C-alpha cells in the first residue's frame, strides 16, 4: 500500500462519525480514526501496530474481544461496551475476504449509544408534537383543538380553556403542560370550586405562623408557592371569590405574592392555565368575572367543542374507553354496530365524561363478549330511572303516606324497566331483584304488562 493510498484512506475514515479500526488476518491493528482518541479510554498510538492479544492484556475489553471473535468465526460479530468515561459503545466487527475467498482481516466500527440514550430521555421529558390519549377523534373541531394545544405549549402565555362540563378541559390542560418547556417542573391543579370560601386565600397563598386561630406552627406554603417554576392549573376559575380575584390579579401582574399574615414578598415564576364552564359572554360580564383578570388569564383562549358537535368522534372515544376498561377489568368485550348506532344517536349532554361513565358501566355489566343493544340499554337505564324518580318527586304536591309513595315509585320504575328491557326477566336484572319479587311488586303496584313483556 503506497503512502498516497494510506493517507487518502486515513482521511476518509477520519470523516466517519464512529470508531473505526482496520485489522489484518492476524489481529494486528493497521489503522484507526479520530474517534478512537475521542471516545475510547486509549489512543490510536497505543493501538495501531499492535496485535489484539497484546491489547487484551492492556484491558481494552470488548472492542478488542470483538476483533478476536471475528478472526475466529469469520463472520459479523456484535458487542456492547460501557467504559468508565460513561461512553456506551455498540461495536460491529465485520470480516474481509480477497477475490479467492481468503480471510484477510476486517473492520471494527463502534457507535456512541450513550448520546442516543440521552436524546431518548430528553424526548421522554419533553415530548414533541403529541397530545393526550383521550383527545381522540378525526373531527375538524378536535383537530383544531390539537393544533391550539401544540401552539400554546410553545409559549408561557396564560391559557383559558372554555367549555361545557365533561368536555375534557383538564385533559387539554394536561396536554399543554406535558408538551411545554416546564414539563419537568411541578404542575399544581387547583379546583377553585372545591375549596371552602373561607379557606381559599390560605390555600392559594399560604400563611405564616399565628396568622389566624388554628394556623399551623411554622406556617404553611400555599399552592402557588408550591408550583413556583412550574405550572398552575386553575380549574373552575369562574368560582373564585370576587375579593380574591383582585388579589390574584396583582400576583399575576407583579409575579410576587405574600403569605397570609406575612410581611415578605415571594418571587413567583408560574405559567397559568385556567378552565371554566362559563360562556364567553359570561366571562366578559363584570357581574361574573373581573374583566382585568379575564384579559390577563385569557391571552390564549381554547374553546372546547361539546361532544355533540364532534361528528364521528363519539364512536372512536367509545372504542377507546371499551379497550381501556377491558384491560382494567380483565374482560374481552367488543362493540357491535347496533351499539355504535345508538352511540351516534345520543346527544351526550354530559359530553366525554358521560360517555366514559357509560362505557365503563357497559363493560362491567355485560355478560357476553359482544356488546349489544340490550347491554347498552341496561347500562343507560339507571340514569333514565333517576330521571323518572326526579319527576315523581316533583309531582308529589300533597303529603302522602310512605306506603303510597313507595307504590308510586315502584309503578314508575317497574314500568320503565319492563318497557325498556322487553321482558320481566331482564327488568328484574336491571332492578336488582329476582323475578318472583318483581311479579309480586307488579301485582301490588297494579302495573299493566303487554303479553310480549311477560
């Protein structure tokens, strides 16, 4: 091999972004590239010109053992080596043969897998272009929401999620957080409607020792302080008391807060995501919500469509929930076309939350693998019965005896169950009683049945 060819080959292997070692049939290293010096716990000067047997004694481990294995087996060999410098190198050794098929040596290459592992970990912490599993559907409306989520996740601007109860506002807030640069920082969810009015201020801002009767010794860190550096999700923001809305506005404007009973201001670095079932008209009404706070929190508004406007999404969500609850309850149920047709025909006033509840109930109560119309009616009849009970309550204008009231309820529940289920046997199942008891109640309550229902 003349010097020109050697120099040219050296220049070429130095361009390769992997460890490269060229060896002859005896295991002597002929050439190595720059990555040997950069990645391995040895230099090219120590390796080139030496035989692998010598190098093995120098404790250069797997890479050298890979070369020995290629020489012995005359075929490609794969190995991994973790070095003390933290490098995980994935080696590939390949044999080389001349035109007559004689073994003449080979090439060892090594890739730095530690860098790829780091990238995967970063990807897990900061997922890109993904949203939550429950944002399922192909409708134009939910596609727009997905785009808004990904756009909102790129900034720290406050987001206001507006939609009916059960539309998945918390799911959207979680998706924004998971895709944001603060995904590895805390996210504190605060349900403004769930905290008693007299405790909201102390829960949000915390308090100092002795701030009020019963205050904890040493004071308490508030929810906002706990979320410092991360994200706060303010659910049902519309229920925040008016006197706290003004205090909260100051916190957002100045990025500072003070504990109840405190004298020291605490710096805050928080991204705010809010959610409400108030309409845009209500949010813009001073009687419902402070307008200056509204404009601070609603830099990026996301209007969540109700399920009835998401054409075709209900079936996909139903299939997703059935699969989820099959795994949870170790069942193997499948939706049939007749159930899907019933799902399409439902307006779902409770939105995704209602659909999820019905699918869970459907999976639990189904006797067979195939979910049919009868199973669906059984799962939804409980809600219908509750509606009838409510109607009965409203119709009881006069005081009646408890015995008469029980009979009235029996009449409504039994009639409804038999009419929906089509037979006494099935009605008894949904009512949770045996058939003989149901027949007795039918006679006592004077419920009339068609022959087909008996």
